[in-house]
C-alpha cells in the first residue's frame, strides 16, 4: 500500500477508540493506520497480527514452545537452522 492508494474505508465514519486493523506488513504504519491514529483510534498493523499468530501456528503443527528447534522440518534439509529460535 502506498500513499497514492485510496483509503479502503471512509475514515470519516471512525470514532475515537474504534479498533482499526490493517494487515499490510510494509509499510509498518500505512496511511489507514496513520489516519486512524490521528482520530484517536486503537490500531494494530500487520506485524502485530502476525506476531500474535505465531503461537497459534505452532500449536496447529503440534510444536510445543521450546521444542520448535527439534522439529524435523527445522532440523533437516533446506530448513535446518544453525541457531535456536
């Protein structure tokens, strides 16, 4: 998303305190979130949403926290890691 892109919603409809989420990863603070912040809205960007999903993704693949470094997908072939996560 760039500054030249149109707003995906009518920001005039936002009220202070409204939660606004933009899943765009780059830029970290896209125009929609900048506008929402100026209106005193609560915001979350794509990085915030992605970070919140990490544990859920690990649970889905049955990878317990602390054991992810021993998971076969991360210890063999092109996915092998030299250092623990």
